[in-house]
C-alpha cells in the first residue's frame, strides 16, 4: 500500500466523531438501564429473568460499546493529538506497538 492510500484512509476517520458517537452510546445505554428499573416483574417462582433482562442487557452492551468507542478515539485515532494540533504519527497513535501486537491485543 502506498503512502497516498494510507493518508486517504487516515483522513476518513474522525476521532471527534468517534468520541461523540461513543458518548451517545454511553448516554443511550445509561438511559435504557435507568428506565428499565421501573418495569414491573411478577414473581412466579420459576427463576425466569423476566422482562427486565433484555433492556438491561441491551443497555449494558451499549454502555460498554460506548466506552470502547471513546477509548478508540483517544488511543488509536489520537484525539488528544488532533485537538492540540500535534502530528499524528504512527508511534503516537499506537503507543510504539507493532501492528501485529495491536491485532493480538485487540
């Protein structure tokens, strides 16, 4: 892959947009969990998770996904470097890790 394709690919990702989407997911997940606490459950003694299980699970997945999105914006896409106007070199964005190590950790 030549340098032009790499630069074009890096321009497609906007760390501010990624962080904003992550914050949206965090707020949406928290709202779902907050409003799911008011769902009434009838206890029939059969240990059924009841109607709260799906909203709680969905809210939790969205919340964790939002945290991961914000972490990607700060870590891999270099949000702090972009906000301060520093150059986004590969060493800064990947914390000095090789691409193979990043794939293994991911």
